[in-house]
């Protein structure tokens, strides 16, 4: 009986040593992992902070982009359309507006002021420049409205229900209208004022 007790006692010591070695290895690996993780994260955070522009730089960039991106808004009105759903009839009611680029000759009174003209000996300023632009765009309105109708009515309600679907439709409408305007003006953006699917 004495011989049987010795092997089990030695086995317990071996198991205890194995458990201690395993736990120590896990703790060492965990410390190394946390150290490497901390080092990597610290470097990434430092790089991100360094890449953030200062407040003055942001303002300067925003001013430039706002000047370039401002245009003239043309309201195309409301559209009530059948959508391309197969199972059931779905309707879309949308208000669409486009923003088109300005031309240098759109605002001659402003140009005269900027050049230092005081109005002496000059003819009276022309009618409202925005009204003239609206009149110019009226010749394109039937074709533009047709492009919007064709584009939106070719979509399903599921496609237009998502933000990505609406953005894709806006991009396609913008491309269609730019081809209609043929370089006379360029569409900067398309906006939906109202967008209801029933």
C-alpha cells in the first residue's frame, strides 16, 4: 500500500507544477500583449492628433470651399410618380431643386462695384439677375423635369427608401441634367425638399 501512495503524491506535484507554469506563461503573455497594444495605440493616437488641422486652417479651407460651391437654386416643383414596384403600386411625392453654377456675367452690377464704378454715366442696372437666370433655365425645365421623372420612376420603393438609394438617384439626376445643359451651366447638387413614398 505504501508503494501505491507514492505515485499519486508525485503526480499531484507534477500537476501543480504544470498548472503554475501554465498560469505564469499566460500572465507573461498577457502582460506582453497589453504592452504591445498600449504602444501601438499610443502611436496611432499621436498620429491622429498630429493630423488634425488647427482651427485657423479649418476656417481657411471652409471659406475656399464655400465660395466655390455656392450656386443658384432652381426649384423644379413637385413630382408625383408611380414607382417601378412589381407586387403593388407605390407612389412617390417629391419636391426637387437643383443648384447650378453662376457665370461671371450673371451679376454685372456687382462687377461694376468691384471695379470701382460709381454709376456716373453708366446706364441703369438691368433687371434682377436672379430673374434673368430663372428665365434662362425655364427653356431647359421641360427636359430637366423629364430627366427627373424618368430617373425616379425607374426605381423601386425599396431602392429609394435607403439613404444610399436617394444619394444614387441624386447623382444620376445630376448627371442627366448636366448632359441637358451641355456646359452652359453645371449642376452642383440636387436636393429633395419633400420625399414621401406611399
